[in-house]
DNA sequence: TGCTCAGTTGAGCAACCGTGCAACTATAAG
DNA sequence: CTTATAGTTGCACGGTTGCTCAACTGAGCA
C-alpha cells in the first residue's frame, strides 16, 4: 500500500459525519479564530497581564510601571508596544513623560472575566 | 560612579508615588495574575482556539477534530491534553472513542467576549 | 548649543512551545 | 491468543518569544 508514510493523517473512517458537518457550518471562519488567538496571546504573559492590571483605572508612566513590577524600563517598553499594537492600552505624551492607560472597557471586562473564572474553580 | 552597569534598573526619581501606591494597594496578588496569564496562554494559540470553538456545543472525538482542522491526531491529542489540564474541556470515553466537550459555561463566555471585542473594533 | 532624562528600538541570546515521529496503551472483535 | 483501531506520550527539532544590552530619539532646561 502506497499510503503516505504519516500513519497519523486522519485515515480513520468512523468520523461522526453529522456532528462534524454541523460544527463546520457554525464554526467562525479561520481568520476570526486566528485573530482571537492573537488577542488572547497578548493576555497570555504575566508581565503584560500585570501591566494591564496596573493601568486598569490609573494612568502610569513607563518608569512607574517598571518600579511597580521591579523590571527594566526597556522590558516594559517592549511589552507596551505589543499592548499598543493590540489596541489594549493608549499612550498620552506629556512633556518627556508618556502616560499609559487601558484603551477601553472591553479590556477590563476580559481581565475581570478571567479572574472570576479562576476564583470559581475553588 | 559605581552605579550598576545596567543604566535601566529604574533609577528614575520622578515616579508618581501617589498613583503607584494606589495601584500597589488594589493590584491582585502576583500569583493570581500569573494564573490569569496561564489561563489566557491556553487560549493564545489558533489550534487550541479552533478546538475549543469546535467542541463548544457539540461532542467530538479526536478523529473528528483532526479531520475538521486538517491536522494529525497526534497534534490534536497534544493540545487536548493542555486543554484538559487547564480545565477547559472534558473527555468522556465510550469504548475506543473519547468524546470531548467544553468543560463549563465560562469557557464559552470567554470565547464569546473575545469575539465580541474583535467585532466591535471595526 | 549641549546636557539630562524618559522612553523607544534593534540585535542577539536563552528559554519556551507546537508539531512530527514512533512507540506505546486501551478497547473491541475474530 | 492475534489483529486492528482510537488515542496518548516522550523525544527531538525548528520556530517563536521575552529579556538584556547598547544605541538611539525627543523633550526640557541651562
């Protein structure tokens, strides 16, 4: 048999066609799900989560955040760039200082929903 | 000056002490924020997001999911393990077949909230 | 103009992560 | 028993990522 060597490339025949068809019909398109993964990827790092939590309700400059988290300004700035690109924080320049804050209410909602989920596991 | 070589270890003195103190008081403890990051880390991969979306409302076996996503059973199984460990999906064995489904309503809520956020950016 | 400080950026490196491969377990059927 | 199939797992490898370091920008001030 000249089947491809990968014995794993689903050659199984007992697929539940009805369920799979139903799912295929209701599944969001792949691009939307990739965007969703990219969004949550930004939340999936403890430094970024702590930054988001820090600027949730208060405006802080890079130095403030660096001191608060005990990290270098460079590291914070790198992460702030990702957060900006993802549209999760806004920067407002005042002289030499840039103040950061949450971009919108959704971000607060996502932080909150995750914490609620974790607290209800106990 | 025998300052440490890292010119970056926040030596700045214009920290906004009031704001930083306020934030430090209301910030969730570090462990909770790490757990939160670990939770969202699991959502931060397109394969896992597609699996979650697939089993959101339907029970599917590993073969079904592999066929649906056009991936190997091994890859799916690896990801399902992470999803199980994170408490996001449940597996129910029926003979040789293991059916997977979402673990609880929260997971659906998190998927949904993210999609709503993305859709409202346009 | 020149100095200082807040912040940004690119290169590089170590650690992490997703997947393929192959060997394995578990259940069913002959 | 043997065989077949659904699923799991450890290892290895290539790609990604978070941080440090050093150089840079830009605003304020003398």
